[in-house]
């Protein structure tokens, strides 16, 4: 489901479709198929070309440029957490959101 820049969605629609991005091959007759929901990234490591690229990724993950999130370590963020944070910030009308791996981590951060 695509949204034009001026289109307002109901909260329920935003929560379901809010972080969808245009995907390669979508609507172009591709036989590969397109995921309808965010894939689940259970565990992974992230490889960078060199130490300079890793250093830049750390800077980018802290700055969190919109739409260009860099990942360096699964516990410090992953595509699923970033997608949830993006949708929650938009749903709440905020500038950002933070997710945690446990309730105790969230309580400690508060």
C-alpha cells in the first residue's frame, strides 16, 4: 500500500503499513515476489568494508539519519527495531522513538 505525501492514514492503517518502503521489482511484473511485511531479523552480524566504514556506521547509527540507518551490532539495533521505532514515532507524532530488548532495560533508561 503506497501513501502519497499528502495522504493521512487512520492510526490502525499507519500501524500496519507505516514503514512500508517501495521495494525493487514491485509492480513491474517481477516474478520474484515482494514481502508484504517486514522480514524478521532474528540474529546477525554486520560486515563493513574497513575500519573507517565501521567507524562511520557507528556515527550514523548514533545520528540515525532518516531512512539511512546503519547497523553495527544486533543488540544495538536492527532493521526490525528501527522499523518499529519509525512507525511509533509517526503514530505518536513525535520526532523519534527508542525500543529496548527488555522491560528492565526500558525501566533503567527511564
